[in-house]
C-alpha cells in the first residue's frame, strides 16, 4: 500500500492561489470598450486624412 505525501495538495493549489491573486489586481476592460475605442480611432484618422488633403 503506497502512502500519500501530505504536501502534494498544498503544492498543487499554490498555482491557483497565484492565479486568483493576479486576477484581483488586473485592470478589466470590457470588449465593447476596446472595439469602440478602435472604431473611434479609425474614424479620427480618416477625418484627419480628409481634412489635410491626404485622402486618396
């Protein structure tokens, strides 16, 4: 009969604890916000190109 090591459970949960700790401190941005910023940036570039006469 093989004996279990008592420390094996603690070692395997250490990675999960680090994962949850890092998630609490991370900056969370919604995907809709990222898409909106990208679309607005693209439109701003097009408007500036048109206003400076660089429009093809």
